[in-house]
């Protein structure tokens, strides 16, 4: 593969959450020649690690070490694969998936305050939320929620009357 092609593939793997964080730790012979097997493709590496244990009887500790993972990572990969197949081997973003602290009631409160005074900062809004509800919300969370609410407003053509 050309150098440009390798860079494009690496970028695609990164965007999809499939770039191996430690490709230099993959020491299995299949991944040495840089051919079909790519140590930077974490899905391919995990699958081959699981296959070696499941089909060839390689010990878990030996396989995990050869493919650049810990034993707990092997067991997690196996559970993810058993539950979801190949898509389960792609890393998922950690952390909350939505603004779970900023409930509808809090978001409505923040929206009203911003409507009353559009110049009020997210930091001040966060203070007002704490004073009123006793909940600490990061100002950036408020900014994201307000930006998302702005995007979701219906246009006049959609029947929103704006």
C-alpha cells in the first residue's frame, strides 16, 4: 500500500474508532509483514486474537500478549463479540451519551433566562441553575444544550410559525 493510502486508512480507522492504540505491541507473526493483516486495525487484531484462542486453542494470556492486549481486554472483547458480532469489537466512546443532568425542567429554565437576557453567559446561567435547583451544571453543557435547542426549532415552512 502506498504511503498516502496508508495515511488515508489510518485516518479512516481513527474516525471509526477502530485504530489500535498500541499497534507496536502486536507481535503475532501474521501481522509482521504488513500485508493483509494490519496491526493498526483493532477490529482485525481483536478478531484474530479471539480466533486463535477459540479455534486454535492458544492460551488466553499468550494470545492477549501476542496481540497487544491484557487478559481483561481479551475477555471484554470476547463478551462484546459474543453479544454483537464484529461490530462489538469497535471501541465505543466512553462517558454519557447525552446531557443527563440537564433535564427538561432545567433546560426550560435556562431557555427562559436566555430569552429574557440573550447576553447572559453560560457561567451565570449555571450559577442560576445551582441557586434554583441545587444542581451543578457545567457552563459548556449549557452552551451545547442551548445550541442544540436552537437547531431543533421548526422553521416557518415546517409549521413552526417563526
